[in-house]
C-alpha cells in the first residue's frame, strides 16, 4: 500500500509496483519490450530525466521498415543521379558546342554500363548479400556522378566512359534491392513495400528536376554533380551502420519481429534447412550458387512474357526520362527553369499512382482474386493508359494539354510496378528474385540505348 501511494502518479504507464501484478493489454511485442525496459525497480522516486524517458521515448521502429525506407532513399538518389544529366546537358551543350546527336550520345552512354551488371548484380546479391552489393553500387555511381564535371572538361570519350561506369553502379540497384526485400519483408507486406521503393525513382526525378535548375543558376552546372554525388556517400554510411544483411545477422531485431518475418516467408522451411547446413559447416551461398537453374530461367515461358513486358515498359520510361525536359524546352518553348518545373508534374503523378496501384493490387489479392489476374489487370492499365495519352500528346502543341496528357500517361504507366515489376517473386522462390529481375532488367535496359538514340 505504501508503494502504491508513493508511485501512483508516475507508474500508471511505465513503472509496475512490486506489489502489483502486471495487467495484460493489447500492446505489440515491440511496445511491450520498450516499456518493460523502463520497468526496472527503483530505490527512489524517478528524477525528471527518467520520467521524460518513460513518457516520450519513442517505440523502436521495426528493422524491416528501416530496410524498406533506406532502399526507398537509395532509389531516390539513383534517379537523381540519372536524371540530373537531362537538365545539366542543356548548359553543357552550350559550353562544349555539342549538337543534338552528341547530346543523345551523352545521355544514352549511361545504359552501356547499366545493361552489363543486371544479371551479375542479382548473382552477387544472392552470393554475398543484397546489403553489400547495393552499398557498393551506391558508392560507385555516386563517385562517378561527382567526377562527371572533371570528365567532361577532359574530353568527350572520358565523359562517355564516366557515364557508362555510373550505369555499371546503378545496374546492381534493382537486383540487390529485390534480394534484400525477399530476405526481409514477408509476402503479405511485399506489394506495398516494392511499390514504395520503386516510387522512389519517381520522387528522385521530381527532386532532381526541381533542384538542378536552382543549383545551375546559383552555382553553375558542375554543382549539380558535386552535390548529388556527395549525398550518395552520406547514404552509404547510414546503410552500413543502420541496416543488417538479413534478420539472422541483425543485432537489433527483436525475436518477435524475426518470427513474424520468417512466418511470412514461402521459403521458411528451406531457411530452416539452410540453417542446419550452416551448423554442419556448409556455406549456404555456395550451395545455392551451384544449384541456380539458369537454363530453366532463360527458357521458361513466364520469363519470356516478363522480359517482353519489361522491355515495353522501359522503352517509354527511359525515353521520357531522358528527353522530357528537352521536349518542354525546345518543342513547347519553356525556359530552363519552367521546363524543369513542368517536367516535375508527370513524375509526381507517377509517385502517387504507383503507391495507389500497389495498395489496389494488395486489396484485390485479399478479395481472393488470383495473382495472375491481378498482375495482368495492373499491367493492362500500365500499357493501355500510356498508349492512349501519349498518342494525344502528339496531337497538341498546347503546353497545358501536353502536360496533362503526359502526366496521365506516366501516372497510369506506374501501375506496372504492381504488374511486371512484382511478377518476379510470383513465379519463383524469393531467394531467386534478384537473379530473375536481373535477367529481365538486362533486356529492359536496351531501350535506354536504342530508344534514346533513335529518339
């Protein structure tokens, strides 16, 4: 009774009196763990600092959310470093006297390297872990971004080589990210997680198109590459110290979250057997690498369908990503600042629609529609919507209508994130998601070379 009187005010939420029995509540395991850490017996009344910790200490963020969020940030950086050349190339062309053919060559050189590391990126992510491969990729492309002004000043061939090496670094992003998501995120959360991460590309386009003109007009076009190249290095340090390679290798993950993740994995049984193999002294990565069914992947009808759809999606995406600011500048007569501002609107629509599409897809799956039906529906919208509205763009010279049509085309096209982009994990075990995406993304990178050059 004395204990109750002394601690009645401060102990309602956080401190359980020794004479009281804890009451059951509906708190999550993570919340319970955080609260019970503050329930150690105290010899005296809590001081102000201890009370503040009891009442305002935030609940720990689940580790898988950190992985998704950091992957989302990496895709923002990825597309900023990809799109910045489409803005900076305008003053660069005036500085170095480039014609439109040379401008197209500079912009397409990125894809020379990008196409080379898709399949290797998936293989190395499976063998060494998605965390390591994605981290190396971000550092590589950030360094090449930082060195772009120096390469441009040296010579055109050196600039083309630097852009190609930037593509080499970015080529591992999607396969390694897919491997991380397949390892960290249970199937019930995967659709929305992938939609959010992929929408980071569109947010990267928005930020790049908004910030590049400001940097160019304030500090000159080289500042674009110096600034965004440095951001990637900062991200890498956070990635190294805040993220674990897998739930098993993450020191900060709670037992309840680990159990939740493993329970939602289709390959949970296989993971248990791989753990037994590790206890026996067998390297799991080596076992898996020897048993990768390459021939089956390359000849399966589902992979042909995915590669074809992926190729068609990226043809429109890469062409518009590369040429949209130039289109607004030369065709519609906007200046550098205005063309970038109007070019942002379609990418905002893509960011919003991609996340809407992901939630619609997950909702339809909960309504007992088959995975095949949902993927085909999302991909049909992702194809037919852009087909209609891009045809309308060609019929108008009105700037307002052109922006509206382009926004509708790209917004509806983002439904592909819930179609072909989510299909790799539907047709095979999650552990092969990075390799399957690497195969299709190799084919899908070709429009970046062919489509951009032909346009």
